[in-house]
């Protein structure tokens, strides 16, 4: 995969999609495939979004995981307005086309009304991995942050 100063930087690579095929929106961005063994689908698309605070999954995915916001302790400002919910921990796996998949103990913002797609935010996910984006080849490189550099 990628190296920095001769040391391993990333251990997996995935081709990303410009959009999420499950949504009607054609807003281009970096969408990677993720795996949650508890859901019916083989994989989901999630947008890489360092500007988003946490991982946000569509409410139907949360329901399949058995997650529901019983408290509204957290308010998140989104493009759809202020959303209320709670934080939960859940393992999410980034799927690799080459190299190793990477399982992250993610922090999810659970909102019962969220239907605008899946997002991998900075706090509780992206801050826990090393990553690089190659837009020319549409590749998303990722690896454990604990690897020595």
C-alpha cells in the first residue's frame, strides 16, 4: 500500500464512488463501501466527510442494528437543519479492494429522523485512521493509526 519515510502508512485501498447509488442525489464526493454484519445488505456506501462530527447512518440502518435515540442529548447542525439524537459506539469495517479491510470502533450519532445518507465523520472515525485520497485513480487508502511512522 502506501509508505511514509519507508514505514507502512496504509494497509488497504478501495476504489471510491462519486455518489451513493442508493440516494437520488448526484452530489459528487468520496463514497466508500462499509460493512456492518448485522444488516441485510453485503455493504453500504458512506461519504467520507471530515466536516461531519461523527458517523451518521440512515435511520433504517440504525433500526436494523437495533439502535434508537431514546434520548436527545446531542444536537448536530446539518445541511438539513438541527438534528437531535444520541451517541453510540458501533464497529464499522472499511472494505478493501486490495490489502486489508479495517474495522473501527466508531462513534455514531443516532438520529431517528436521518434519511440523507451515511457519513463517516471526523470525531470517532476518521481521527482513528490514516487515510489518503487519490482523485486521479479514484482510490481511498486507509490503515491503522497505530502503525509506526
